[in-house]
C-alpha cells in the first residue's frame, strides 16, 4: 500500500511537470515546492547559485538561512551533494541541484526528520526542478539564437537592398546562404498576422539559420509583412527541401501569372513551382487573412527593385479572390526622360545637399517614400530623429517635405542621381537648367502616363480618376478629399483601394506607389511637345 501511495505521489509530480511543459511559459518551481511541502508536511525553499532565495513555500523559516551558510556554500560549490542538519527547532535537509557549480540548493525544513519516503520525494522533486531549469535555459538559448539568426538574415537583406553583394557574403562567412550563390531572385512579400511571422520563419528554417535557397526576413517597418527572398530557377534542387516541410502536397497554383515588361505572360520557373513559391502560395490558400505579392526575377544586386515590385503586387493581391498577385510589369518613368536634361534638373534640385551627411541623405531617401514611423522602425531610430534629419533637408532645400508633390519630385531626383546630390551629372555651361514641367512635356513621358492611367477607364460607374486627382490635391488626406467631392470618407478609401488593384500600385499601406501616380496625373495636365 505504501509503495502504491508513493508511486501515486510521483505520478502527481510528473503530471505537474507535464502541465508546466505544455504551457510553454517557462518553468515554475514554486508549484513543485508547494506540492512537495504538502506531501511531506514541511516547508521548502530553492536557494539560487548566488545564495539568495529564489522561491519558497509561504511559511518557510528564512531566519535559519544565516546558520546554514557554510553548508550551503559547500553544496553550491560541489563539495557535497546533500546534507542533513539542525537549525534551532527545525530539522533541515539540503540537496544540491544540477551538474554545474555554483549549483542551486533545495532546502527542506520541518519539525521532524523526513522519512525515507519523504527524502525520496525531495530527491525526485529536486531532480525535476533541475530538469525544468535546464529546459528553461535551453529555451532561453534557443530564443537568443532565433533572435540573432533573425538579425543576421535582416542584415543580409539590408546589404542586398543596398546592392552590396560582397558585404552580404562577408557577413555570412562560414555559413553563406545558398541564396547568395543564385544569379537571380524573386521577392515574395507575405502579408500575415504579425504573430505568425516567427512561427513561419522557424518552421522553414534550416540548420544554418537560413531557409534553403530562400531567406525569410521580418519587415521591421510593417509588422504584417514577411519578406521572402527566393532564388529563381535554382539548379541544385534545394528549394524542394523547403517544400518538404509543408504539411501537404500542393494541389496546384492559383491562376495569377507573372507579366514581364513586354507584356507576355510567363509562369513561374519549374523550381519555383515545386519549392518556396508553392509553400507560400499554399499558406495563402489555407489562411484567409494572408496575401502574397510576387516580383519579377531580378539579379541579386537589384533586390531593392524586386522588393518595390513585390510591394505593389501585394497591394493588388489583397483585392483578388486568390489573394496572390505577381507584379504587372510596366516600363518605369526614369529611363523615358531625356538623360541630359533630366540629369541637369536633378543636379540643380539636389545641389544644396552636396555637404549633407550621408546618413541624412539615406534617411531622406526612405522618408520621401515611406511613413516616418516606418522609417524609424526600419533603421531602429526614433521618429524624432527622422524628423530632425528631414527638417535639416527641408531647410536646406527650402521645400515643404510634407507635400506629396514635393516628395515625389525629390524621389525622382534621387532616382536620376543615383541617390547622391552630384549624381555624376553636369549641365552644359551657359544653358539654363530645365524645369520638371519641361521634362514631363516630352512625348515618351505622356505615353507612359497614358499607359499608367489606362486601367482607370474600367471604373464600373466610379470616377476613380477624379477621386485620385482630388486626393492628390488634398495632399492624400482622405477626409479632405471626401469633403471636396461630397462623398463619404469610406467611399473615398474604397475608390483608392480599387485604384490600387487596377494600377498595381500600393497607395495606402506603405504609400510606395503614390509617386508614380503623382507624376502620371501631373503629366496628363501638361500639353505635350512633339
């Protein structure tokens, strides 16, 4: 009968351990100590490796600890594993826990010496507390590793965004991700609940902290974005390893096709169809709150362009039944502008920034496209710091950076100058520098604007173009736009969402597509020059 009772107590102890492990919230030795105290009619304390009580039962007599210090020191140092002693009216049993010194010590104080069965329960409870502690340490170490791996993946992505492949490889010496050996990549931008990003990145992570021939990166600026860089047309077959971790086999691809700049539809490559792309598409298919934007293939050095495409594709994807869209390729405006004249205009606009620190220029280049709060999160600086740098640039240029047209013009100038104030451009001596209106009057610019805005002709009874013009005139303030047009704010936003889908440009989530819209509307208001 006593053996059966003892076995029952051990079952209760194991049940408590299982309960704690299933919660996933870390070890709770206090629950084990309370259980042990009730079983042996004694009070128990866990003395940490530093000599302080970490936790104890409610009535543990802490006044006995000073007299136990010599014994505690020997146990913590590893000289002995257990000891029995007296302190005043208490019979005390001490057991060291764990293999590494300094060790925590379990202290049991009662009015009588513990029985053999009670001593056995003390040893079992101590062993399980030690195991829980080691499991907690392992969890802490794993979380630290996952966090560092996530930081390194983002650092690699940042280097690719800057076009610095050498830096990306140097940061990963010893464990270079397979992605960096690819010739081309696509950016898949997954919109999902922010709490899902860790789970997804860890589920498909390989032993080196990467994702086979891909890379999953938490976007620090937009908490619902998981940036997935995928090697395009990988020849080593490792993309399939990523797919093998999925829960089931793909039934097929949703019917969105990628379109290149020539307008010809082309399906994703064979490796993509069996690897990372299949998994990401299946995640969207199985989760109604997910959406996926896909870029065209790009060389690794043009990751920034691929990321921009994926942003626009994601804006369109959120309005399709499949919630998956590939970027609809269109020729950008910059190469259509006359190079010499456009360079002279950009140089003139940016010339006052010639002595501006590089950090200020980098922050400005981001902040003319993304919200300031997003830039602050992206660069891990305060929003006030972003505003300070922008205030310096605004004062230097004599421009209002709060105006959407000003930001669009400044972004165009940065693109033409390669991000630098001098940009390598030089106007011919004695010739006046052109204005932006003069650049936009060229027929190629007008052809671009007409093609850009053509999808808005499919309005289904809604004058989307009028809404967009009014929205720009209101400096992208939906409430002011609604008052001007005599519409509700919700109707205005519905028009903007419809325009996002038709134009394949992100206008509301990140705003990265607003500049193209501003330029297209500007150009259509000018008389072309033959």
